C-alpha cells in the first residue's frame, strides 16, 4: 500500500517506538498525526515531519475523534499505529500482604487495552468511508503494539501483561471483523527496547547492558528504529494480515 499523500495516525507518537514509526512512515510519504499527552514533544515531532499534533487520551472518544478529523484534513487515513501505553510494577499481593490496588489495574487496562480498541474502532470507521486504493478493495492498515510481556509476563507485570495479552487477543478477531471493509490488522510484540523509560547516563547504560545479556542475539536492547521497520512492513505489505510478530532478538523473559 502506497502512503504518498495519505495521512497516518500514530498514538504515543511523541517518543520511543511511536516517534520512530511516525518518522519511518513519513519517509514513505505519509503525513503523520501525532497523538500524545506530551504537547511539547509531540508538537516538535509533528512540525518536523510536516504533520500535526493532537493532544490525545486514547481512551477518550471525543479526543480520538478530534485526531481522526485532523488526519482527514491532511489526506485519506491509510494507517493507524497504536503505540500509546503505560506500565505498572506491582505484585498481586505484595510482601506486606496488601493486594494490588484495583484502580491501578483498571487504569493500565484503560490506557493499553481500552485505548487501543477505542482508536481502532474510530479510525476504522473513518477508513471504511474512504475509496479503496487497489483492485483488492484495500482501504487501510492498523498496527497494534503489544509486548512480549503478553506471553512472558514477569513478576509484578500482571496489569501490563494482562493489557498487552488483550491487545494480542483482539488482533485476529478485529482483522476478521474489518476484512469486509478492506482493512488489515496486525500486532507487533516488542522485547526489550531502548526507550526513554530507562533514563540516561552511566548508570542507565550499565543497566541496559545488563538487560541485554538476556537477549539471545544480538545481545543488546532493541532500537526503536528496528521496531519502526516492522511497523512499516506491516503497513505496506498487502498480504500481511491477522498476525502477531515478536520483535525481540529471540528473548524469552525469565520470571524476574
């Protein structure tokens, strides 16, 4: 699928995998709508890529609808990258015997799972009203970003793993739902990726080097650009549909 002159919506686009994906898709001719809560960084990325920024809580219908409207002003929406997400480290019952606060569990699911589906349903509805781009009737492509935690969740990752497992689980049925509309849906499950979450400085570099020793090969954290490459492939490869792809250097996460 060609992206020249089209718009793409990237949630979590102000940094990390989302930003790298927006940059990669813009090279292919797309005009990105950067959806994020970080207005300063999001606006800077959008301006650099000649797109637009929309401050977006992905679980808020009105805010996602505003992002869709902004994208339609730039061109037909051909892709959605669901990169927004948060984490929460807490055991089901901690060492003091206190249970995981339910509101924290619900918040992670609200952003990572409900937010992903909210964006899917609203963007897909907009795509459905667009003319197909080829003789197959293709109208658009959606890429969900999950995590290897969906399969190898570690101690303390119960909320994060549950949310990302949900993202993996909805990918195939949504792909089946949207097949009649010519919209493809795929999912990428990143492993240990070098993003701002690990901080900066000598201590951070040592910590990341230690984590990288758990990776099968290459023995390092992945780069956001390597994930963006797979995002672009899922968007542009017309025969890629309904799949979840691990991009993780072969790692299988230990319990802790």
